């Protein structure tokens, strides 16, 4: 019996509406090629919806989407809606209420792309940033008092739990076991952040004991950002708290050529809830509607979704097609030094899948 995957598509805002349909077409193409089916259901959850209804998604949105096999998200955010409204009205509730506690962002120098780092090739840039995704520095605990006066104060609490820290550490170590180098590096700042970061270091040491055979290292976040640029070849799997992982997983794709190619996954490893897959680049309102957005990140994100669903051959085929499309300047977008627009890049990827 042919396997059918029920997939929720949320194009969202800005260039999300332009690039997500291209990723859907790539997924459809490999589905027919590798003998499985996909059924798409589209949701209009977005800043445009917020302007019309006062909500990014309906009150029962989480319940609506729980039954799907995966969620494919384009982008969130647009001028006119404050970022904290758009993110806390859609993206963050999805991540938290569906317990997508592992944010996974591969950083790889693809064929056809030149790194901005002089002399670096594909063998030097191939690592994964694993970010704790539901607690840490992005907690809701805190507030502001005496607003608008000279005594105004803002307080934001960072929350690291043993359960939350241990499970993201275990995810990173288990991921490292599937990779040739079998290394995990931890991002910390225990010389300056006196409570949470020493705790993070202690749990990293405990995880290392639970996972023998994995080489470990740890770096303070400030010097780690420098090493991403100076020594990207040092890294295999990097595990970090919510804020540090957010920063590192944007720096990584820049080192690999462009944030326009970067995919990401919000994983619920136990499979109790659907995982969600989204390009890193965001809604990019400055180029939305111009037809020049790079679709590679969305397409690669679709490949990550298929790999998570167990369709590894189909995922590998999409990644191969991406690299074929990057071989020529005529079929890669301007952010990568090419001359193609969105449609041209998409056509090249889809042609490579035929």
C-alpha cells in the first residue's frame, strides 16, 4: 500500500509565499518518483490574517494542526506588525505547544557556492547547529515596571531546566553518532553568566558520560563566533541554548555562502507531535514581490522534512538537484553571485528532478 503523508503548508509572509510553493513542487516531484503520496493542506496564518482578524492564527490553531505528519512553514513577520506579535502569535506557540524542542540547522558549503572565507572548500564547512528551542533565554518570565518614567526597568528571566537541557544534549550526542567525525561542541558563557551557564556546562559533562565515544569540546560564545569564521573545520555538531543557538545558526549559513540557502527543522524527537520545517531567511520584506528571492533554502528545508519522515532517498535527490542548479551562474540567484531570478532558479531545480 502506497504511503501518504498529510502535510500542513503555512506560506506565511513576504517571500515565504514565493518560495514555499517551489519547495512543495519539489516534494511532489520526488514523491511521484519514489512511490509515496503527499496531501497538502494550506493555512493562511500570517501577518495579513492578523490585520484582518487580530490573530496570527485561530484560537484552535494548534489543535487543527496536531494531526498532520509535518508542518512546512514559509516565513513569519512583516512591516506593520511588531516582530514580537508575529512570532509570539504563531511561530513560538507552535514550537512550544508541539514540544519541538530541537532546532536543527545544517551548515554545509554546497557545490557551486563559494564561501566568503578565503581558501575554504566543501571539506571545511559541514556542521550542524542544534539549538534548544523552547526554554532558555526566550522564556516569557519577566516584565516592565514604571514605563515611561526615569525609573523604568525591564526584567527578562532565562530558564534552563535539567529535563530541557539534558534532552537537547542527548539529541546532539545521538546526532553526532550518525556522523563520521562523532564530535559535539558546546556553546557556553559560564565566565560571565553565573548561574545558568555553569549549570549548562555541568549537564554537558554529564551528557558526555552518558555517551562514550563522542569527542567533546566547549567554547565561550564570543570566541566560538570567531572560530566559526577562522576555523569552521573544527566543528561537527554544535549544541547551544536558545539565544546562542539562534545567533550561531545565522552566522553558520553566512560562512557557507548565504543565509538564503539555509534550511532548518523544529523537531519533536519523540514523534508525539508533528515537527515543523522552515527556511532560516525569514520573510525578507525588502525583496518580497520582486521575484528575486532565493528558493534554495525552502527546497532544502523540504528535503529535511522528507528525511525526517523516513524518505531519505527522496531527500537526497532534492539535495542533488539543488547542487546541479548551482553549477551555473545563469541558474543561481544574485545573492550567490548568479544572475537568475526566483523563477529561473526554481526551474533549474525542478528540471534536475525530472
